[in-house]
C-alpha cells in the first residue's frame, strides 16, 4: 500500500477531527458572549447545525459542490456518494468526504451567533438546511469544485471566502431582517448587552484556535508537504498579531483593554489568514493579522452604531469582513503573483472580483431564504418570549439552576 496515501489520509482524518472540535469553540463563544437565559437555545442550535450540515452535505451538498461540473456553475453527480473514487487528491475518499462535510457544517454555524437571542429555533433550522444544501455547496463549487472562479484563477486556500465570508454575509442579512434585541437601541443610542460569561467565551476562542490548525493546515491534504507546517505557523502568527492589535486598539479607542474585542481579535486574525495561509510569508501573516484586529473593531462599531445591525457575538465583522478582506489580501501578499511580490494587479483584481461575486451570491440567496421565512413562519420570537429568555420558552429548561 502507498505509504504517502496512508500518511496523508491519517493527517486529513486528524485535521477533520480538529475542525469538528471547533464546533465546541463556536458554541462556547456564542454562549459566553450572550445572556444566560438563552444558553440552552444557543447550544441546541450548534448541535443541530452539525447534524443537519453533515447529512445535508451527504445527500445533496457534496454532489452540487464536487460532482461533475455543469456549465462551470454547479456540480451534478455523486449524490449520496454514488460512483465516487477510492482516493481524491492523494487521500482516502472517505477521509476526504469527512473533512469536507465538517467544513460545510462550520459555515452555517456563523449565522447562529449573529442572530442569537431573538430568532425562532425552527426558522434557524430551516435556514441551516438551505445553507448546507444550496448556498455553501453552490459557491464552494465555483471556488473549489471546478467552477468559473477556479478557472479564473481565484485563490481561497482554506475557506476565507468559501466558509467565512459567505457565512458572515448570510449572518448580516439574517441579523438585519430579524431585527435587534429588545433594549439594544433606545432613542437612537446603542445600549450594550454584555455577555454573561467571558471565561466561557475565552475558552471557546482557544478551542477554535486549536481547531484552526486542522482547518488551515489540514487543507493541504498532505502531511509531507512543507506547506502544511507553513500554514500552521501563518495561522499561529495571524491569530497572535490580531490579538495584540485588537488589544492595543481597544485601549486607544475605548480607553480600556476590552476583553471581548481582544478575544474576537484573535478570531479575526485567524479568519484573515485563512484564504492565503499557504501562500503568504510569516511577515505577511503578521501584517494581515494586525490589520484584521483593527478592522474588526472598526467594523463592529460600524454595524452596531451606524447600520444598527445587532450582532451579539461580532460574527459579521470577524467572519464576513475579515474573511473578505483576507481573501483580497492574497492578491497583495501571495509570494506567487501578489502585488507586493512583483505580480502586478492581476491577482488582486481576480481576488477582489471573486470575493464580490461570492458575497453577492450569498447575500441574494440568504435574503430570499430569510424573507420567505419571515413571511411564513416568522423569524423573531415575541417580545415577551425574548424578555423571558428562549431557554424556558422554546426548550423548557434553563442552563443554570438558581440557588
């Protein structure tokens, strides 16, 4: 048996497990950054997202994303894994599918945090089905499945756009249409609704950072490639640089070392380097990380105060904004073709156009889905239910026992 096939399949399997662990991180971040009365609801959404995501990808999503290309627009074969090869890209097909299926579920999770604390549970479930059967696989085919963006030369190594940007844009549309939480805006002024457990949020960020080594490093599908370790180091540097830049910028802007913004800063840096983790230098990762930490804070303020879009966990800024800008930054910092490395403006133009196409498609598909849900089953819980908390109303149990 081919030793490289064994080693690479083992590495991809380990990476898939690391990415799966990221769901625990997402759940803890969302719980920690929101109110205690909605903790069970958030946990339920994160659990159900995994179940829906992997099964939807098996029945429909994989075929649309990686099936035989139809007009450079969509895949159309291999549904339920029929007629699939034994190996793909030098790894066992079953391991490859596992890795891709968990990626699919990760994309949908981003929407949960931005719409937390006021969205109907069943409405979110329906959107999750649509996101994992249509939105993510369709755009993913354009980027990774042999579609027109891939043919154009668009680069997205580990999903800066395919996972994070399209998830962040869907979160923006959903958060806008569901409306803000009760008491968030009074007479046009923003009222902070603090999370109830920052230590849980911090633990979630660390778990996400841990899983990100599989998310980015595993995307090589090749443990023997020098790009695997390189991607892990750029991931480390991006997160570290953004943590510090967010910390320092929060001190300058708000006169205090803000814990929530610092934690989100780490995530912003990790998202920012995802698209180019294998293509940028260590210094490039640090620069992107520094920029992501600062841009994330500016974006949080913009969405919160200017657009009046209530995002309890900052998912739109972390994933949507930093995922988009990080993908565009590949056109600047890629050592092969980037503007700063003598490649001219060609790659930068391709990256910019590709991001605009993807986020536009995500916005349109998400808007149509959410509008239909809003007009039929409704998106937002009643005012009384929101004030009382979603845990007891929608799930009949509280996360915490009052002593």
